[in-house]
């Protein structure tokens, strides 16, 4: 006979013997569920064998140094996103950028300001002259930059006059009003005419610009002011710009105090080295106050030439060799001059005139200028990360169709022709040839076509 299984045909225990096992299985299931819940809430390693197993797991997870391990942090903070400030220019190759617009002298003669006179040129409420139409075409270029810096060639008269032209200037103060209203945030005013009206002229210009909220440097009301560097915050958040300036000449005049006007006297002058040292000290102070980049504005006096004179070259190179400046640019010659890349420093030798009265054919370059936008790229607050990555320039005329207006002579003709199509083309080509005469890289130094730029943005 075959062997009979203990529990019958199908090998299952009798029903009467299954209920204790079911109770044990149910209890184990409840324990496992509770343990899993504790593990999920606490983040501790899960084991159905309880705290003893947890203890063994902790011991084996301890580093060999003997320090106790910490529970896994399941709520680690997400890193803060990097905030970039690319500014108003069309491209920025780094985290932050600052674009700075500069142009030539604001040079006013009676035959210019008479075209903008009101019926009462003796008015003291700011209505004696209205120069808004003269400056207004600049606005779109200023708005395509972050910081706009003007060059105030001459002192201003009291409100209501008396006014005076060449050779000892006192121009209508409404020029300062118009410059502020079109968007210039800062102005330099260390020029050969700074001392034309003595300390009173310096003080008037300072107070008028300050009342308009325009930052400034170059000539000073007090010695304390003269030691303070000019640092301008980029309104688009990219960083801070420091500006230092100086003039080679005061037209033979001597200020009451040497600190009154920033100077850059030529080599051979007993003050030459102290002028360089003071400029470098101001650049250093600007960086100590947070400036990411520092620009140097040089004012020359040899006029109506399309090359950099010996003082400009030697002075700019000496300043560049100090390593204190990120860019150097100039005015004062009333002429456009070349752009040079010297030992890593970009130098714009001459920006010509921004606005001026028309000169005769023998001084025709007086009626021309360039407006340049210099873009610095880097990382805010990180010294050594900044560099000039582009310089956009547009040639300009002092008239448009017979009226005194700032007029861009650009290939896109945003305001139409300035003089005529032929004359505009000739002037544009002449200035192009001058700009690149010292080998400026056209990949960095580019003609500014604002219409194309606006369409791409």
C-alpha cells in the first residue's frame, strides 16, 4: 500500500488548526506597516527587526574617524539662481555688463545759442533758452546705453546772463538743463576753459549740475570734493563705473588752488608726475568704493587734426601702463581721432564735438564728431573679471537739414540725411578711415547701426 500523508489527500492542515497561524500573520503585517510608517516620517533605515537592527546599521555607517553619522536631510535647500545684468546693449558675453556712452565737447558760441533763445533771454527761471531740440536726437542712443557721460567744455553764466563767448566763455545754464533732461547721468569738466570765470564759474556749473541730479568730476568747489572719486551705479544693475579726468592746459591761466581743476600736464612740467599719481590714486579710491571699471577722460588742446598728437599718445600710454584704467577716451581737439588698443587698454583719442556752431571749411572737422558706446563685460564685484568687449561708434554732424541738431551720420539714416547724401557719405568714410588708422580690431570696434540693433532686440 502506498504511504498516506499525515494531513490527508491535499496536504493541508485541518481547519481546526489554522486560526493561531492567521492571528500571528496578521500581527506581523500590522508591525511591518507601523515600522514602515515610522521609517518614512523619521528618515531612519527600515528593518522589520526593530531598534537592534537600526543600531547595527548606524554602527556600520559610521565613518572610520569615529564621528557619528547624521540622518539624511531630505529637505536640502535649492541653490539661489545666478542673477545676470546684461544692461541695455544688444548682447553681453558674461554675467554682467556696463555700457557707457561718451561723446565730444558741448561747445557753445553765441551764434549757436541764439537759435534757441526765448523772447526773454534775461529770464532767471530756466526759460531763457530751450536747447531740447538740439539734444533730443541723442535720446535713443542714450537709452541704448546704461550710463551716459557728457563733456562740459566751458563754464556757465548766472541765470539770465550776462553771457560770453570765445575766448572767455560764460554760456547759458540751460545747456546743463538740456543735458540732464536728455539723459546724461554724469559729466566731466576738466578743460582748458574751466577757469574762464574763475571760482565763481566752477561753483555755478557744479551747483547747476548737482541740482539736476547729474554726477560730475573735473573742477571743484572745495579741496574735499577734489579728492573724492566719481563712482556711478549702472541703473541696469551691471556694476559700478569710476570716472577720472584731467586737462593738459588752462589756456595759460592759473587757478587759485591747484586742486581746483584736475590736470594732466605734459612730460617736462614739474607737476607732470604728481598729476599722474593723483589720477591713479583716484582710480584706486574709486575701486575701493566699489567701482568695477574705471574710465579716464583726457582733455587735449591741439585742434583740428585727425591723428593723436605727441602729448595724447605719451600721456595715454603712461596712464595705461599704470594698469589703473579700463579705458581712456579724449576730447578737446574738436576733431575725431583714431582708436588704439595699447597693451590691453583701449584708447579713443578724440571724440570731436557733440554739439557746436558751424566752422568754416578750413576747420570743417569742428562740425563733426563721434558718439561711442563702450561695453564692459565681467562679474559684478569680482576684480580682474572685467574687460572691454565692444566699442560701438556712430559719426555725427552738428546740423540736420540747415538746423542745428545733433545728427547721426549712420548707414541706416535713422534721422535722414544731415547735410546731404553725398556730404554725409564723404564724412562717414573719412571718419571711418580715421577711426581705424591705428589698427583697431573691427570685431571689437564697430560702426553703430541703431536701427538694425533695435530690430534684433
